[in-house]
C-alpha cells in the first residue's frame, strides 16, 4: 500500500522504508530487531545519544508544569529566559541576544530577514543583497532554498527570493569581486563555517578571517549557519570559537536539544542589535507561534547540562580523531579517494567506481549507518557519546561495505 507519509528528500514513488523503533546511546533498533551503530547522530543532531531518561524526565516535568505559552508581547516564560541566558553565555558573540524558533530552516530565514531589517533600521534600505557560497546548504524554507549552493535542491521552486546570489565556495577573490561590484547594496554574507550537508568541506586556511574583513570593509553583516557545527561538534561550543572569527548573526538548531524536541534560533550580535534597538517605538514584526516554546527550552537546558556534565565538547575531538584515523587508513589503502572533515564530522570522498548510496545501503546491512551525499561522498557524524568500541564497529562496517561494493562492480 502507498504510504500516507510523504517523506522528506525521498523519491515520492518509494514505498519501502527502514522503520526505527528504539534507540540507546549510539545504537538503534529497527522493527525487525536489527541493531545499528548510528554513525550520523540521526541527521547531524543527536550529540548526547538516544533514549536518555534524564531528557525524558526534564521534558515531562516541564509539560506537567506548563507545556508552553506564547512569547509575543507582553508575555515570556521563565524557562525561555533561563535558556537564552545560558545560550548567551556559551556564544562567542559579545553582547548578543537570542531569537528562538523551531528549526534550522526557520533560523536561516530569520537571520536573512533580520539582516535586511537591521540595514533598514540603520538607514540603508538599499542594502538587500545576500551572498552565500556554492555547496552551502541552508535549509528548505524559501530564504534558505534561495541561498543554498546545491542546484538540484532549487529546481522547481522558482521564482526564488530576489537579491540572493552565490559565489564559488573556495575562491575568496571571487567573493571580494562580487562584494566590490555591489558594495553599497550588500546586506549580509551567509556561510556555513564548515559546510556539512553539501559534502563536509572545512574552510581553507584564512578564508573565514578574510571574509570577516570583507564584511567589515563593505558594511555587510556576517551570518554563520552553525546548524550542524554548533554545540560541541567541532570540539568547541561553536565553529566561531574553533576558527577564531566572530559573526554578526549565528543560526543554530539540531544539537541544541540533540533532537529530543525541535528548537532553533539565531544569536543576534551587537552591530545589528544596535540598529534594531535604536528606535524605542520600533516593533519587531516577525516571529513564530512556537518561538521560545517552554518544553523545547527545558529540553535544551537539560541537553546542554548533559553536554557539560559529561565533557562532550572535549570528547568530540576524541571521537573525531578515531573516525579520522580510520578514514585516513582507508585512504592509504586506496579504498577511498579523499578524507575531509574537522572535529567530529567527517566525510569520505569516493572513487568513480563507487556509488555513495549503494555503499550506504551495504553499510546498513553490516549494522551501521552513514550518510550518502550525492554519488561520491559518505558522511560521518556520530553521537558524541559513542564508545571507542562502537566507533570501531562503525568503521569496520563501512570498510567492509567499500570492499563489497567494489567487488560487486568489478573494480
């Protein structure tokens, strides 16, 4: 029978799926009882692992007190204020305030809107252009779809948001030229510090530092999309700290709750804040029904406490080193073409005879989950609680899949 659920990023014609029913730490179980090592933290987000009772208790306690209440004028909730205070303290951005929503896609669209709005409030309504990088993934809402540098994800949705353009992802000179050409009209530059869903591409040395200088030179805001890289994934709370570059906006989601409850948000830095706060009669006419949702905030606070209590930001470096070491061994043996990554997010670039989706499927049959990106990349982003033995099982399952697939295609 045709499924009633229309799955995301899936062929609508597909009718068979792997049904997950239970998770414990870095392990998952499907409806046949098969066990898997989760090598992707679900979808780049479950840093603290699956099935945690402490998370369930924190969420239930908040629901039993007040599930939520809207945070539009004149209301707030104590748990929302507590969370934003905590987030403020973890960010690399001095003097920030935190806008909350429910997803990374919402966070990106929010940052794009706030960047343009802050330019208007600063007396520059002509500054509407937003520049992003090729290979970037910035969610599925209209703003993020317009900004992403993955052409296949944009097909069929025209016309997209105007004045949103992309440049070569690695060529800082091309970006400099684009900014010089439209210097007086640029609102912001939007980038993933480490590009994730486009294939796991860390920034080249000095790229982000040069980008910060260009934004300052041309009066543009710098937006970091840290939906994947935030909350310990790179061995620091945020990529801004890892690479020593402070943006004007930071988008976040995913690991802020480790996916236990949907939550996203934007850190708004001092420069755009000064414009937004200058007129005491100005009203910020944007937001979401679930902005600052109390139960989501309770989940985030418990998740952040777990990350701190269990030292998971520091552990990300160890988890990443195990994955990196295994991938580099596969590269030395000629089984993969390239290794890319940083912290605890990595990718294998495959040879032409491999197909990333087929390798993913064989790896699953071997009891582990990796992500296929296009035809030539497999990504790894395990929960930060994954044990050394589980990392070993993950990488052994992947290595076996590479060999099996190569044999199947006669390579």
